[in-house]
C-alpha cells in the first residue's frame, strides 16, 4: 500500500482538483492520500470545508482513504501554533507545517514553533533540522518528512540521520503538485535508499510509521 500525507490541488498551487488528484492516486495503487493544500489563517475554513467534502465522497466511491489536511505555509513563527489549532478546530484530519527547507525563505524558528504544537502531525521538509529539534519531534510525536520533491529532497540524508539519532519517526511523502509527482513503489524505494536508510529503517519508514500516524489521530487505513 502506498501512503502519501502531503499533496496539493488547485485550491493552492497544484494543478488538479481534489477529486482529480485522489482519482489519479487511486489508479496508481495508493491506499491512503492526504490532500494538504497550503493555508495561512484566514483561508482555512473555506479550504478545509471543501477538502472534507471531496475526500469523503472519493473515499466512499473508490475505497481509497482520502484525508482532508493542510500545510501551514510561511506563517510567521509566532502564529504557527495558533494556525495549527485553528486548522484542527475546522476539522483538518492531517496538519503539516512547512519546514525550513533550504530552497525557500522560511522564517528561521519555524521548525521549532511547529514542533512545539500538539496540533501538528508532520514537519514537512525540515531542511537542516537540529539535534534538539529532532529530540523535540520525538517527544511530541511529530513525524519528520523525507521528501521526493526536487529541492526539498536535498537535505533528506541529513533529516534521516539527525531524525533517527534523535528518536523521531520519519515519513516519506511526495509533496505532489502535479500528477507526475505522485509516488510509485520504485520511486519510494530509491528515495529511501538515497536518504541513507538501511533495509529495516526503510521498512519502518514505509510500513510501520504511516499506520502509527493514522492511529495517533484516531484514523484508519480502511475506507469509511
């Protein structure tokens, strides 16, 4: 089963509608997809409401588990905690925060702010994450992302090493904006190995950690 907890539609900067994205993922052997469009604070209600409805209908029709989520993106670090709680209050099933990737001007301190929030599930592409941040991720139960997206993937090896040394759990996501960005089994395996993961570490990344995230949020890998 392919799990992917980080994707985008035309509700933010992707190219497909939510239903198109979910259908494309379904025919490419996805079992679970989270649709996580970029949000700030004031646009959350509209986007989350739309995604909740579309994901529910897609899950019922096709048997894929489609989850409505958000990626809190370029929000001032002082507002990240508020934004994450607000997203959860509006019903977001998966909450990501856009980490301090080395290819975008994310405000320094965003990683720490995200990892301090009990409402955050995943710190996306966290860049040059520190040992203290990785330890905090482990303490808070927040997953660190290994990314297949160009640019964001440049620090995968660092994230994997520092994250595992700090006891944090890792996930592999596509950060898909276009249909060709979606995961395949071959791509997943190559990126995991490219991040320096051993066979057992890869198995944990791909087989154990995704269900653990779902369990943490009271969700299931079975369609409703």
